């Protein structure tokens, strides 16, 4: 085995120079070794089980104006929606009957509507007590994070987007500060949420050194979940003409982070399968261990357009691909278990 991969596996760490080499190398056999080693590490942690999460895109109403995102508040070309309590519960019902034991409620950042989710989260928790609830609702006041946690939410995904403050400022309006996002991550941890962070790969102006900073931030925070996908341009954003991020680089990051944090839950993301037709399974073979089939009512899916050409990751297709590679799923919350 190449020394670089061996050190990363054994020490769970590499100097920056080694990370840059793994991220930038053209040496295909080194990349294959990296992926294989990450795959073996994932199998040591989870066997050949892949955890399923049922994604429910709760609302595309957002107060933020992130320069890369299709649901940014200044985009007047999308129909805004927020699912009702009844719609959310019926999504959960469908997901549960399909064997899903984690519901992920994701949406635009909108604290007043998120407040309305508190009783809904309590109802989901009471109706399906053997299932986990993950939220991804952006930056909210501590008190609201606390209410949602008490209502029964178990996990919270809040990507840090980029660890580099100058890069953060290039991707967001001046009203959004990186400090607030990081503070929220620490608050979520304080409330004992299983916490997720992560970034887009190939976002405009990103450099390899910023990705190394991302890896260091993740390594330091040690999140229970790591969400990473390629940037994909959306026609109604300032970044419409930027190229999509690389699927290959995304998978290298799954592999590197799997070797650093062997027990972390790492999804093979929808964005990856949107840029690479067999990306879902390739992400698993590179060390990811989670897939998130979409349970949003079909009539709202186009309106939750973060980027162009979003894949739905239908459950039957996911299961077929996984079993062809000897992987399996089962009704399982798939909690972080160190
Ligand atoms: N509002 C919540 C938040 O701020 O975390 C959750 C919803 S937000 C739309 C979910 C994630 O979508 C973001 O963290 C971002 O990384 C990703 N995203 C947004 N626009 C994207 C794009 N053009 N390409 C790829 N990912 C994108």
C-alpha cells in the first residue's frame, strides 16, 4: 500500500502536503488505493449495511440570499411552498412503510415557520418512536434549537459551507457571517444533537488549500455526520455560468474523511448522483455509508430546486444498485455509534 494511504489509515491523519497530494494527484492507482482503503474501513464500521434517510423537503421559503442556491430569497422564478402538518406526516408514513427509520426535514431558513415545526416534530416522535428525526433548517435561535430538541429531534445538519472566511464571504451576502454559522454548530453540539457539517466541492473560487482547511475544521469538530456534495450551478443565481464541482474530488473527500473519522455517517449525496449517473453507488464504494431517498411529495420537488438536474434517488433503484454490490439496507435508525 502507498505510504500516504497507509499513514492516513493508521494515524487517522496526514500533514497538509499529503492531503493536497491526495486531492490533486493524477495517479489513478493511488486514487483507487485510497478509495479501496476507505471502503474497507467503512465495512469495518458498518459491515455491508447502508443507512437510509428519508428526505422531506419541507419548505423552499428562505430568508437568505446565498449566491449559489436556487431557493435564495431573491429568486422570483420559483413557486414558494411550505408543507402542511398533514403533508409532512403522510411523507413520514410513506417513508416508514418503506422501511425508513430516519426522517430528514430540510428546508430554507425561516425561523417563524420553523417554530411551527415544534409540535409537528413532537407528533412525528410520538407516532414513530423507533425512528430518528434529523433537521436541516439553517441558523436558528438557540431557544428554537432547544425546543426542537426537546420535541424529539435527534440530529441536525448544518453545513459550514467553507472553512475559509474569505471564501465564505465570496459565497454569501454581507449579512451572513461565518462566525454565526460556526456558533450555531457549537450550540447544536451543546444541545446533544448528533451534528452534521460539510461543504460543496468545486464551489466558485474554491482552492485545494480551502478544502484542506475544511478537512481540518471537520477533524477538529468531529461531527457525527459529514455532508459533502459537488456544487452544481443554478440558472437563477449569480453563479449560473460557473462549472459544476468534480464528482471525482467529492469521492476523494469521502475517502479521506472516512479514514480520518471511521464511524462518521457520510451520505453519498443527491448532488453527487446528480452529476454522475452511478454516483450514488460509487460514493458508497469510496467510503460513504448513507443514502437519502427523496420522500417529498412529487408536486413540490421541482420547486425545491437548489441546483439544476437534481436526482430523486428513488428507493427501489437505490436498493437494486446496493444489492448488486453486496450491500443491504434494513429498517434501522442508523445512529452514530462510536
Ligand atoms: N437552509 C438550510 C441550511 O442553510 O443549512 C438547509 C437547506 S440548504 C439549501 C442545504 C444545502 O444545499 C446547503 O448547505 C448547500 O451546501 C447545498 N446547496 C445549495 N445550493 C447548492 C448548489 N447550487 N449546488 C450544490 N449544493 C447546493
